[in-house]
């Protein structure tokens, strides 16, 4: 008996971006390049996250700080060493730290610094000052759990990666940055959603989560009467559906699973579709997230995983059965 399955792993292509951060980097070519493989995104919300008690430590050549989230009692205590490969520092480089304050009207001249939504590292060279990297709290944590930076993080950091989902969207014909510039639903969410915590701007709570596929693993087995041509094409990966088709299907699967309030089309007939994977006749299709995030919606939540296996799985069986399988 011939069987065919497709296992899809969704991964954050970039750290979650607040609406404020999106407005400041939407024309950044480096960010656009980082997102070039991302064609699926969520618009979600969480309480404001800031850097607090920030103290540059010149003796240890590192930055000491805490990460706080409004309404969350968990505090993360962190140490970010400057001397690491990603920062590409020479032995005698001096590093400056530039802060982006949540409230720019409050002047802070001496450490500890606080109420910071982002900071940049800048190195001194013979040619002048050069930008190294910028971090928001979420970008720092995402870079850390992916192993891109070295950082000591103490505390329940996973409690800061919970997101209330408002909208699921795709951007298969243009980049996510261009798609969301002037996006009417994005503007509606910013205008209509009340802050999770009092006296906060929605622009600091509404976030964009961009996703790409880490892997699309197709598994095929053939019975005694299996077609030799199909077997060869399977080994050569010639019979894989293209990425756009999988993104279109993933969008429908996520919308059906979470029923976000700002999506007008909820795809209640999915997996039946004209532009998804219905015509491919898979025996099983799964979608999992392989970042340690929690996506909350009215009827429940989808938990991502921190390993290659992923977390909870959206599962479609025999082009009919649709269910969410919780990761044990």
C-alpha cells in the first residue's frame, strides 16, 4: 500500500517585532534579507517587555541587565559578554551602548538605566564609530535560544514568550515588510485593541511574528505494486509541492485551528481548498512550531517546542480529519 506524508516545521525567521519596531526597521535592507524566506506571519499581542537595571560592566567587559514584562512576576537576570564571535571585536575595541527608552521624556544620565525597549552596541575603530548589533528583549532571547549569541539568562524566560493571536496572514507575492506597510488589518488591530496593561501604547504591545519553514519533510512508502517512476522521483525530491503552495496551506490550517478574530475568511471547509495541498492527496500533513513560544487563542493554545521535533502539531489525516495533537 502506497502512503505519503508531509511534516512541516515552522520557525521564527526573525525575532517578534513590535509595531513600533516595525515602523523603524521596515526599510532596512538587512532585515528584509533576513525575512526573504518568510511568507507567513502572525499579528499578536503581549504585555510590554523592557530592559531594566542596565549596568555596563567595564571590568568584566559585559552588560548586566534584567528583563521585565508588565504584569509578569518573573524577572530575568542576564549578563551579555561583549567579547564573542558575533560582535567581531578586536582586542582593544571600546564598546558603547546606546539605549532606546520607552519614555524619551525621562532623562537618565547614570546607571542603572531602565524602561528601555532596545539597545545598540557600537564599537570604536580608527575610522570612527561602527554599529555592531541591535537588541530588543525578544531579539536577545531569540538569538540566545537559537545559539547565535552567548548570554547568561537566569529566570523563567519561557513565561515571556506567550502571545495572544489576532490575525494570521501570508506574503507569498512580496516581502512581509512590504505586505504589512499600510496593511489595513494591521492598522485596525493597532486602532481597536485595548492595551493589555494600563497606560501603554498598543504599538508597544502589538507584535509581528514572521515564520519560515525549517523543513518540509516528505515521507513516502510504496507497496508491492508501487510505480518505479514515482519511487525514483520521490528519491530525487521531484514530486515535492512548491513552497508557496505549502505556505498557502499552512495559512489555512492555522486560521482554522485558532479562528483569529481579525481574519475574515476562517476556512471552515479546510482541508478542502483550491490552492493548498488538498489536490496532493497526502495521507497525513502536520504543522509544528520549533520555537519555545505559546500562541493563545479563544479556545486554547498551541505550544511550540525548543527542539527539532517541535511542539503541538496541527494534523490533517486522509484529506478529511483535522485536529490539534498536544506534545507530550
